[in-house]
C-alpha cells in the first residue's frame, strides 16, 4: 500500500526567505509520480510541481523546486524567496502506475510572516 | 475558460435527504475522479472513471453513487445524507495514459449536512 507522510503540521517562514516542506513516501511500485499541491484559504487545489520516479533531475517550476532523494524516499518541496501569498496548506501526493489516483499526505500549513 | 467545474459550490441540506453534485471538464481528459476532504483537511480518493468505466471504488458507503454519462462528466449522487458526509468534495480529471498525469481539480463543493 502506498503512503505519504508529511511530518510538519505547520511551518512559519519570514518573507523573502526559503522554506523546505518535508515529504516522505512509501510504495512498492517502481514507477510512480510525486506531486505538490497548494490549497489557499479560498479552498481550490493548485498544482505546483511534479517529479517522476525515473526523472534524473530534480523538478523546478519558478520559485518551486523538488528535492527528490529516491533512495531515502523523500520528495521535499523548496520554496525560494517566500511571499505573503504563499501562505496556504501544501499537500504532497503520489500516483502509482496502476491506480492513477492520488494518495495525499496530511498537509503542511505554511504561514509567511512579513 | 474553466477547466474543471463543479456545481453547486455550496450545498446545505438536512439529514436523510438525497443530493447530487455535478462535475464537468473541458480538457479532453479521459479519466475523472472524486476526492473527499474531511474537516481535518485530509484528502482521499473515492471513485475514478476512465472513459465512463469505473476503475476505482474505494471503501465508500453504497449511498454514494457516481455516474458518468460521458467522459467529460462525472456526477456524484448521495442518498440518505448523514452528518458524517459533511466535507468538501473535489472533482478532478487527468489523461490516463500520460507519463505526466497531472490531475486538474475543480473548485470543490462544500457539503454541510444538518
């Protein structure tokens, strides 16, 4: 069975600083995808970044990067130069080849302070 | 242009009633999903349809019945609503046989059962 673990229920970061949100996963499937989603207080789910299990390089999307350490089964999200608008819940999720549905972690609430 | 839309956005109803939530996607995707987000923000897959065929049916009470009239629509009907059904329900879609397989989420439907 798949499992996603986010051990940080809440995080604080100062504006303009970088922050790392932790995510570890467990799966027996050699082919999988890892996703990060942002959920602001308005409630919508916003896709941020994707990492495939066979990707050789860490994914980057603007200020978001994914620190993928396959041997450690971790897929941490790094947000550089935090902005007030980054305050939200962040979810790590995994999709395996077979099911295609996402298994989510419990989320991390990030608060960016001015 | 709205990619994944859901109606209604808010639904308040009494215990025992029957209600439906509609979902439509205009992305040309062949797979659609229903997720439930509980009061603790935990997201879990309920159902998945691929080209109108049910491919995932998690342990969900049979009071919940998904219906897919075509691959662009996936509706969720709930019979005999209970207090514990109160949650936010998200519809999502993706292209099944895609290595990327990003899932696009609808805005969510907040269901409150009184």
